[in-house]
């Protein structure tokens, strides 16, 4: 029995599971596995990966019961714990000059002010960690359990500059952990939050060059701009990325992409979509994203969505042709050129998103309306009054800004919103306004969609509403509906 016992309350037992057959029930607590206490979910998962094990359980009435278990090596026990992480989250010990949480206004829900810097969350949820909060025991466990990938917020490989940016005297030494993970073959992804005049220019070149030596164990490095709200009083004086800054970053990134691809067969470093939008440059082709390794960091989302949309719009319309009595019509212009469109009942929908993505959604809506003239799609970009106009992403749009800016606008029979506007797994905006409250204020039903191209096409089609099509021509002529040929980019 381990000297220190950490008990974990069981909240649920899966039906017909090993734990259910043993008689373990919700309300019981796990004391140990194989005589050792369990620190967190990683300890638990690692220790049950064997064909024979012993469990010590404290029953709800306080008695302790031991169970000997024979099972397949990878069989789960079917136990869920009240705290799924089986441990408290570790808060961040840094005071980063660009920290977004420090720029939050007062009065919001407490969870929005929690700064995590927990390497375990990097593996479980994809969070980025600075490595400054890691104990020697944490490093050894990651290597022992081979937990990967680990997402690392590097920001700079200049130790002195990293100390300044993270406001942590250990930040420079923490970079040595990357070497240990590399030697152990622990896959890592890295990011740089770019702050103009601080870690750009030659410092950015140094960082990319230094990190490229870890390829392929570190397959990707993203460069993202610092996000600045209007709540920065008393904080480090940062400025927003300008068009000139964005162009300079892209030039450096693309220079290294060519060099690293020639040497190692991967592009490795990518600038986030926001840099290309700010610079007014065309998004890179799909091949340069190396399989979209950092979509959640805003790297390649626009390119992927556009490619998916182009494929989905043709496939979806052709599928409807096959399943319904649809009507494909042919039209010749005054120059004798032939185009095709779909005659379908009128429908009117509205779409709202952040200012960053709105021009692209508006472009896709125009493509769709060219094919389906009876569809009327309104696309609205929401100005971020809550955090400040410099914040342009959809995920930081509040319900209050949405409602205030859409009142009195043409919304049609439904308002479509991206899922990133809502708290994960819930229908609640960042400012705690609920979906139903927004619907009542705007007097229109709200439809939540994911950001994929197929999801967007389904929303344009009115997924969930009755479709009535009247096609009578050869459905395979829909192959002629190609955005690359018929739409202006």
C-alpha cells in the first residue's frame, strides 16, 4: 500500500463493464491500483494497461474491498470519476507580456480568469504549455509514458528574451526540456505568439532556425499574432500587427518553408491565417500546410474550408439531384456562353461571424447564390465592441454584440452561427448570454454549425428544413458546377 493515499470518487460505472461485473458502484472510491496510489488520469490509464491487476476500493459505506482483475491488456475497466482529470489543474506561473487573460474585463465568470499551464492538458486537450511549470517528475512521466504530442509555447529561443516575454526567470532554462523530449522521441508541436518589435525580424529568424533542427520529432511550428483587447491599462505596451508587419512575417516564414522543405521534405513553419488576411495576400496552397497540424491555432482554416466547400457544393447538389425530382436549368448569356443553375424554392437565411472570416463566408455565399438564384443569404460581420475592434475572430464574439448589431437587420427564417461562438458543449456565449435569449431578442431561430466546408454548404441549403426540388435535366451535368470555373475568387 502506498504511503500517501489519494482517493478518487467514482461517478459512473459503464453497463456490462469489468467494474460492473465486480460490483463496483457509483459513490465508491478508488484507493489504489496494484498497491500504488493514483496521482491523476495518466497514472490510472498507465497502471490498468496490464492483463492482471489489483484494485483497492473504498465502498460507499466506508469499508475497503480488494479486487483481483484478469483482463485483456488494453481492456478498460468501465469506471468514470467525478473529476475526470483525477487531479487539480496547475495554474500558470508566468506573467506573459501578451497574456490574453490579463486583458479580460472584470465581472465575467471565474473560469475565464484561470491561467492553465499544465503539461497534462497539452496531451489531453491540445493546450499549449511553456514548460516553466514542469517538475522533474512531470518530465520523467512524459518520457516514461510516452505522452504525445506535447504542444509547446516557445515564443523565442533566445533565453534572455524568453525570460522577458514570460516574465519568469526560469523561462530560458525551460527550453532545455525540448532537447530532452527530442532525444526521447516525444512528438512536439510549437507556437510563437508574435509581438511586433519584440520577437519578430531577426529574433523570429533565430527561433525558426533553432527549432527546425527538431524536425521530424517537432513536425510543426505556428506563428500567430498577439491578440490585444481594449483592457490593457497597466500592462506591457504592445502594439497590434500592421499590414507591414504581417508582410514581413510571411516573407520570413515562406523563406524558411522553401529552405526546410528542400532539406527535410516538410514545410514545418506556417503563419496563421490572420497574417495573410492582414497582409492582403492569398492563402497558401494546401500542400504547404503539411496536413493541417495546427488548425486549432488558426493555421490553414480558411484554405481547408474553401477546399472543402468547393468539393461539398458540387457533391451536395448532385446528390440532391439523384434523390429528388430536381430541376437543372441552362442559361445562355448575350455572348452565347452557357451556364447552369438550380431552380429551387425561395429561402432566406442569415449568417454572422467575426470580421476576420466574414469576407470569406460572404464569398462562399455568393458562389452558392450563383448556382441557386432563389436563395438569399445575408452575411454579417460582427464588430467586437466588448473586447475592442482589434479582436476580429468569431470565437470572441459576445451575445451582446451579436444582438445589438443584428437588431433590425434582414435575418430571414434562421440565423446561422459558428459553433466557436459558444462555450464548448453548451449553447452559451462568452458573456453568458444563452442561445435562447439571443433568439428571443432577435425573433429568429439560431442554427449552430461547425466550420467545415460541408457544414457550411448544408447551412446554405437549409439543413433541417424541408427541401422541395424540381429538376428535370441530366443530374450528371452538375459536374459543370465548379467554383474554380464559375466563381470569381
